[in-house]
């Protein structure tokens, strides 16, 4: 079992996804600096109850499944402010958690298996085609690579990767995003994404 610091947020990080963050709370500044120094990951987990910025006498409830995050780029433009870009690694399940006196959450976790590399079924090929078309459109608009919402390598032939990228792009509720993150079967996750895209008129028949 592994013990890690947690960063509760009102969003979900998926494996191989990228998340920019601005850090200014003391409890997270110290934690992120230590993670950068030691090159160790931290856990991004969704806040089911509570606010990202700590308030007095506030209860925080964490989702049971989160994603390990590694800092891949950072800057300190001002004292007391860190701007970081982190990448999602493996999913994890929280076995137990504890909030320390200064507000930082620590958790004992079990790492969940990574998605199996499964080729796209023909029935879901239109989901990957739509994602590929979106990537090409963004590239044609000359958007700088670092500002692209999706980062290479573009694994458009893998169920899990395609499903996760759409999970990031779609306007889904917090509960929907969490349920999709918790789904262990990448083919089923892709099928659920396909249904959502179809309902929103984003897929060609």
C-alpha cells in the first residue's frame, strides 16, 4: 500500500491527461514543492463536498477513486504562487485518508490496473474519427502546441485513450466524470462516451 498527499479539486484528471493548476494555499505550496524536488507524484481526487480553497469549519468529502499526477512543468512568477502543469498517471482507490492539522489530506491508496491496450471496435470507430477531426481542426488554427487541449502522442487506435480524451472535452457533470473515471473496462467507457456524443449530435451516423 502506498501513502500519498492528495489535491482535492472540483474536476477529474484522467490518465495521460494534462491539468494546469495555480497553487497559492500554503498546504499545497509545500506539498507541490516537495513533489517537484523528489519527483514524486501526488493524487488528484474530486471534491464531492467542500470548496477547493479551505474555509473555517468546512467539511470536505473526497471521491473514492482518483488519479496520480506528476508535475511536468512549473514556474514561480510571484512569491507564494506556483503555476504547474501536471500529467495524469495511474488511477488509484483510496483505502483510508486523514486530514492533517494544516489542512493537507494524506491517503493510503491501492493502484488500480492501467487500461489494457485494446484496439477500437469497428462500432466505435466514429468516436475516434471525430476526435481526430477535432485535433486536425485545432492544428489548422495554428494553436501553439502547449495550448492544445490534447497532447501527443495521439493514440487514436486505443479505446482507453480515446475515451479519456473525450471525457476531458465533453461538458459532463462532476458525477458523470467520476463514474467514467471509475469504469475499469475501457471498451464500456468508450461505449458510454459514444452514447453521450450521439445524444449531443456530435457524431455522424
